[in-house]
């Protein structure tokens, strides 16, 4: 169960700082232990790589929390945090944070990202600069949402809006920054009235020219077990056609169209972008990641745009 916000601010956030300082104090001993253990483990310097990335993550969390505190004070102790100026500052902080973590992660774990984009025509350039977008992405493997948001912020200079599971607020840095921006956290179990769809409609209705609403239509991270369970549920509901289509998609969960349709209905001027990717699909658990370090993987992504004028009108 997620603790109240005041508990998260007064307990979890300071805990990150304490753990970071403790790790720095013990770092020499930990480096010696990790170096001694690495030859005994498969892979190359696995323990040292994970120690380095863990230290960077905690340090960046601590810096982000101090930056958020400074922004809170500078905004008149929170009085102007919702203004456009301070929203832009938080997006800049988010862009910088993800950029550092992205560079460290790709170098430490030897991951290369390859993105296939639409041809950069004059129309495509105008669309990238002036049109809001609804991004529908596959959800599989660790960190694909972080990679997607990083590229939206840094490569395309977009202001992403995301609907995420409430449990992610256990991460103090994410909790503070994301809650100050137009995003939404929802419980894992949907309540009456479908809270997820309502939050998507709310976020989509306010998209500006540089806005990007990110939706994962599968509703969760892909695993073979989840796919089979979702197909079985479709069959139990006597949705034979949908179950047949789901069986034909070996690497996707059956999509839940409610959120996407709600977004399109609430933002009729937004283009729709589809994102497909592959490369980290077999890394589903912490154990999978541990065994794979260094990953030495190539993550390949492809995206394509459907202009708003070509999107059929829908209702939810």
C-alpha cells in the first residue's frame, strides 16, 4: 500500500540521501569486494558495473531532490509551481536527469539504441514542431518507458504526459518531479468508472503544440504468461475474434483500446504516433537483468505518424 504523500516526503526522500551518503562512505570497501567477486561471476565485471550504476542512480536521485527543493523555495514556497515558467524548469530538470542516466546506462551495460524514423520531409518537420501527438508504444523489457520519455524530451523537445502506476511513487525523485507536471498516477486495480480512461481524457484535453501523451495500450509490461492469460480472458468473455487476433500477435499483449480511444476523442487535433521496439525482450525480472550484465544489446525502435486528419473519429 502506498503511504501518504507527507510520509513519502518526510521518510522516503531523506532515506535516499542517507543511503547515498552511506554508499559513498563505504565505496572503497564496496569497490574492493565487487572487484574480488567479479572474476567469480559470469560476464565481465558484473558486480562493478552494477555498483557503479547504483551509485550514479542514487546520486542523481539526491541531486534531483535538492533541485526540486530549490525550485519549491524559488517559486514562493510552492506558490508558482504550476506556472508555465516552473513547469518548463521541471521539464528541463527531467531532461537533464534522464540524459545523464541514459548515457551512464548505455555505456555501463553496453546498450546501443537505433531508431528508424519517418523521412524528414518539410511536412514532417512542421509536424514535429507544431502538432501535439498521442504516442502509442509497445511495453516490453526493462526501462522502455524511460527510453521513450528520454527521447521525447531530448531528441524531439516534447513535453510528455504519462499515466503511470501509483506504486512508482515509491521512487522519491520520480514521485516529486512527476507529480509537479501534468501526469497521472493510478492504482494497479482500476476503480469504478475506469479511472485510467478519465485521467487519459484529462491529460489529452490540455495538449499543446509540443505536448506528447504517452500511452501503453497493452496496459502492462509484456510477458508470455500475461499474454496467454489475456487471451484466455478474451475467450472466457466469448470474444472469439479478438482472441484470434491476439493469438496472431506473438510478442504483444492484446491491446486495451479504451485509453487510446479516449485520448483521440479528447485531442482531435493530435497526430497519432506508433512506436515498436525490440532488443531487451528477454529481460523480464531482476534475475534476468543480473544474468545479462553486461547486456551488449542493440535496442531497435521504429515509429510512424498517422496525421490527425487520417484518424477516424471515435467515442468511448
